[in-house]
């Protein structure tokens, strides 16, 4: 079995603590005005590592772990198949929930406060191109580190796709690293996932509840891995 639940639980608890810290720190975030360029670059890069632009690279790095551990070829194939199952299920979960919950992103309320839209609901009543045009009207008030993220993601907020990917990675691969004795790497992976969550809060893309919801769904999917693993075994894979 490639995934052991007790180690997955440890990673889940650790990540929950890190996301809780992120939620507390986020109360000090202001979305209007200039920001420190180093901070902006760091949060943008971290967010990028779990987003559409960087998740393939991140996934490739993560999928090299069983090769680093020198597992047998059959075990590597099972491991990668299980992770593919988790990623596929997380994508479907995220997509369906966004269309059902239709929770406005935090930055839409910033747009409302700045007078660019009458309300968050009014923002989502616009077409995709019109939403980008509205966001562009606040470029003198909002940092360039945040605006590209706002313009690139004008859909709904719950859950956080970036965080659910990072949480799946931290729980799945963290459990494997812990079981193999690589505790420091497992903690580093959890810290990266925690920073992904914090970056989404700092950028104004998500609420804290979005992160915790993502963690719950990610943990649930990872804890289904043993069942998927056994299904592969029955098929002789």
C-alpha cells in the first residue's frame, strides 16, 4: 500500500494548523495601495506553483519522489495512478462546487467599496470581458502584484483550486515521505501548501473558509486512496 492513513492524518493536522495561522495573519491584509515587491513576488510565485501556469512543473517534481525512493516499477506505477486519481477527483470536485456555491471572491467586495460595481452580485452579472474591464478601472489603487490574478480568475471563490491541489500534494506525498522516514521533506511540503493558502488570501482571491473547505475535500480524497489501491490490485495492476 502506497498511502498509510495514520501518516496522512498527521499531514492533514499539520496543514490545518498552518492554514489556521494563515487565516489569522490574513486579518492584517489590505488590498488597496502599494505593497512590498519582495512580498508580492513571493506570494505570486507560490500561487503560480499551484496554479494553471505552474502545477504541471510542480506535479512533475512531486511525481519524481517514488523514483528518488527507488521503489520498484510496479509500486511506482500504482503510486502515480493513485495520485492521478486524487488530482482528477479534486479537479472535478472543485469545478462542481464552484458552479453550485457561487461564492463571490473577496476582491469583488473591494471593487464594490471602490465604486467600480454596485455589488459583488453585479460583478458576476457581467460577461467575462466586462469583468476584466471593471477590474482594470482600479489599477491606480490596487497593486500590480494582485491585478493580474484578479483579471485571470473572474469565476467564483469556493473552494480554492490552488489550495485543494496543494493540500492533496501535501497529504498524499507527505504521508509517503513520513512513512519512508523523510520527516523534514514532509514538513517542507506542508509548509509550501500552507504558503499557497496564505498567498490566495493575500492576493484577495479567497476567504479562509475556502481554504479549510479545500483541505477537507483534499483529505477526503486522499483517504480514498487505499480503496483505489486495492481496486488496482484486484485488476492485477
